[in-house]
C-alpha cells in the first residue's frame, strides 16, 4: 500500500468518529423524548394568540351590540321625554295665558265697579274685514240682555273710554260700530274750562284722528292741546262724561263760522279685547235718523 492510500484511509477513520458521536447523541435525545414538548409549545402559543384575538373581537362586537341597543333605548326615552316636555311647556304657556287673561279681566272689572250704570261684560271675537274693520263682533247677544243702540265702553290704562254702540244683535253675538266710523256722530264737549260743545265723528279708521265739528269759533284760544273731550249725555244714547279723546290739533278756517278740533281717541283700539255694553234704565230704540245727535249709521 502506498503512502497516499494510507493518508486517505486515516482521514476516513477520523471522519467516522464524529459521525458516530452525533448519531449516538441523536439516539439518546430521541430515546429520552426531550424534544417532545417543542411542537406542543409552539401549538399552544399560536392557539393562545388566536384565542386572545377572538376574545378581543368577540368582546368588541358584544359591547358594540350592547351600545347600539342602549343607544336605541336612549333615543326612544329622549323622544318620550321631548314629547312630555313639549306637553308640559304648552300647559305652562296655557296657564300663563290664563293668568294674564284673569289679570286683565280683574283689572277691567275693578275699574268698572266704580261706574254707576249697569253693564254687560263681553269679549271681542271678530273684526269685519268687509267693512274696513269698522265693526267689531262680541260674544254676547239677546239672551244676555243686549239690545240695539246700547252704548259700549272699555277700560284701558285706568281710564274709561267710549268704544261705540251696538248696531246688530243676534242670539249669542252682537256687532258694534266704533266711534271712528264715518257715520257715527256723538254729542261731546270739553271736560274742563269753557265746556265747549260740538259733534264728534270719525274718519273711517282708528289710525285717523276723530273730528269735533261745530265748535264756536270764539273759543279757539281756549282749547288747549291735551284737553279731554267727553260725551254730553244730551238726548243721546251715550251716558254723560264718558271720555272720547284728547285734543290733538285745532283747525281754524277763515271762511268757516266754527272750528274743527282733531282728537286722539282715548282708547287704543288695537289693544281692546274686552268691552262693557251699558244697560241704561230705559232702552234706546233705533231712531232711524241718519243724522240724529248721539249716534247714527
């Protein structure tokens, strides 16, 4: 055998020894089942990860479903409470309106208690749009004792003022022509000073001043701005001393023998809600004359 062959054989023997040692260790490891737990540990780790993921996702879904159900319930409760709140608000508003109405009624009834004539309280329920709002409808009629041509008054800001007179009477309602109507004439005079007399008529609108005509010209310097004008009560359907208005302006024309006085009505007709129909001792029947003193239509 040559030297070269001896060297190859020696290297082969040396390589066999490590192989045998590795094989022996592998057999020992397998025989002792020391790597038996590695696949199980890996499996448990992976399974645990998915378990935690499923648990988190499941909990989120459950919480979401629960929140949606609770939100729906809260929405239903909100709508119910909103409806109740609106109902209670309307009730409170209605009570406030009733309190205010009672206050106004007590105020007017308190003022009216000082009058010396009988009266029938009534509420204005309509205005006539077909006649430029020149008639007012009240909720009292024949069955309450109201008759045609009865005078009508109202109380406002502590003052008693003339509204007009009854022109039509039904069973449960009546119509009033206000003093600013163009066909309404009222015997009047200044409440103080010279007690100058005249005839007050309207111009068809509450926004226009009343006109007191046939006032003696010599009294023009005695009539002052703000003077009160009242009813005379002379041969009239109206009681005496009922306030009509205040002097606003005196109109003097050289070619006339009398002066005209512009008056602001004492009552603000846009604010009148309640009136009192005056019942005199003797009922005034319709005279039928269009130009009679004390009222015509």
